[in-house]
C-alpha cells in the first residue's frame, strides 16, 4: 500500500501497530509519500522452562510474546539493504548483499541485521536477491533476556524471504536464523528463533531439536505470566558473551567425557554429539543409571592438562576439538577451571523438568509447573552459575508476593525474571513487588504482564478511508 494512504488513525486501530506510532512518523520522513510499503514484525520470547538446553539438543518450553520489533519496508536498490531506526541513538546502516558481509564492531546493532541477511544468502544465494530499505521500531526491551537480538535476525531474514518469494517453511527459516546468529559471535542454540517464528496466541511451544519439532501446549488459563526486570543488564554482546560461550564449550566437553566414561566401562554406543543424544533409542536401557555413574566419575573442575588426560589426548587436540567458538575464535581456559560436571547436571535434569512441565500443563496443574520453575532457578544458580544476586533476590521476593514459581529467563547474567501468578492477581503482585524489590519506585516498563502471541510475519494493515 502507498505510504500516503496510511494514517495515524489506521495505526492506532491496529492491535500491534498502535504501539509503534513513531514508526509511521519516521517512515514519512525517510520515504516518499507515493512509495509502496509493507510491514513485518518479529516478537520477543519468554522461555518458561528449559534454559541452556537448546544448544545441547534438549527441549525447551518458550512462547512468543506481545512485544516486538516492526519493520516498515519498501523495495530498495537491487542487492542493497538500508535501515533507519526510530531511535536516534542507533545510526543508519547500509550494506551490499553482493559482497562478502563483514561484521561491524562487536555490539553494533547492525550485526543482527547482517546475520539475518547472511543466513538467507547462505541458503539461497545473494546474486538475484531484491534489496530493501526499512525503518525499524521496537517495543522489545534490549538486554533483559527477551531475545531482542533474535527478533532482529528473524525480521531481517523474514523480510528478505518474503520480498523475494523464497517459499521456505517457517521451520527451515528458524534453522537458518539460528545458524546465522552465530555471525555475531554467540554459540547459541535454536530456541529463540524457533519461538519467534512459530509462536501462536495463548500457546507455549515445546520445541525439540535435531530435527526441529514443535508441540503446541495451551497456556494455563488460570495463570498469568509476569516479566520482572532485575535491573541488571544481560548484554550478550558484552562480557556475558564470553560467559555464555564458556558454558557451550563445557557442555561439549561433558559429552566428550561421557563417551570416554562409557568406553572405560566397556561400551561402544552409537555416535553421540549432544547431551540430547543420551536417550534409550540411541544408548539402550539404563540411561539414568549411566548418567548418575558418570556424574560421580567426573571431577568438580578441570584445567586443560587434566582434560587432556581424561580425554586421552594432547592439550592442542582438546583445544582444537572442543574449545572452538566460531571460525575465528577459541575459548581461553577459565581461571577457575572448566566445570563439565555441574553444567551436565543442570542440562540433563532441566531436560526432565521440561518434560514434567508439559505434563503439568496438560493436567491443568500450574502449581506443579511453578514448583518446576523454582527448581530450574535453583539449578541455574548453583550448577550453571548464570544467575546473579539481583535475579536470586527478585525470584525470592516474587514468590513472597504470590508467584507460584519464578525463575530467570534467557541467557542469564542479568535480565528478567518470569513469574507465574494466578489470573486476576497480577495487579496485586506487581504492587507488592514495587513496594519490596523496587523500593516504591515507578515500575512502568520494568514489570508487565506478558501474553503468549503469534510469531513473526507480515502485518496486514487495512487503510482508512477517512
């Protein structure tokens, strides 16, 4: 539709776009009145349970939420992408699809746009792709664990996909975006992108990996989801990136050690790469017993030399085979040693909590679901060491304020807590948190009810005749 035909009244009447009025004003500054424009959205996500399990090919239980990034798009020069952000703090960017796409400096917002484009090019080629120009708006807070980064990757890929009629299934697009986000230097899994693309209103997604499979689970009608900002930033592009990548490596080391443990006990199982491969159809009966024996066999921490001995190789081989982050980087051994035992314990038991959570939801037992959330938080604090004092305290006070369960959501090291409260009780819950954790300060934009929502795609906008 032509930009000139879109009025503020039309935007205000739309369920999503009414929250993005500055986008229309900015688009009318950047584009011509006669330009044909389209609108696309990519929502954030909240992970209810199953943290740091996705890159281990174990299931997760997230939902897409009603906060999103929106692109107003016009077709641009062939092979060129240009973007303008509504927020002036983000500089305009422009790059070519016909040249090797190099990242901006670490932490630059444009790297996520480039990642989405690079993913599409890697799957479909870039020689004939139509470029685009877009103005971007967001109601999705950054660095709070709601995956604003994945939303940027997904939205840029979705726009390129739809403008070029590429015809890929959403599951395939999710896989492309998950791989593509590693361009920014984070060795993550596929949860964020799958939740962003495959979300559905009032629905949680139980997502399994390798291959990607989705089971849709009705959100509990008797409960509400409340997001609470710990006020500690969770910048995956900053120091937390290294801490996140460390845990990816430690899980990889855990699997190498698990196979070594099996070999020492006379077993030669089928090839296994991920913790999610520890299943009876691969390993045979008795998985739980093997896992408990393995956890006793492991040491609490290892330096590189001890890993080389345990894995039966040389230090250089361990570095080459296990410490790679991406094609450019390797993880430096941490000063406090690698901790594969603790990381493995969290992931394997978190996998079980996801399965139990789905059963609790099916039975309408959100109180049991809340208990699983609390157990998950304890494991993330003690075994995975991704919680912070702020997150721990916020979880404690959320339970005191009436939550059935509360846990950090996202990569950790800061960000948000997700709390499950009785339907109709969110107002009182928020008020109690305001008076306790937030010391009476205004909590607008810091604590809010989140609703499971539809996934990424084009926004169909009806123009107003008046």
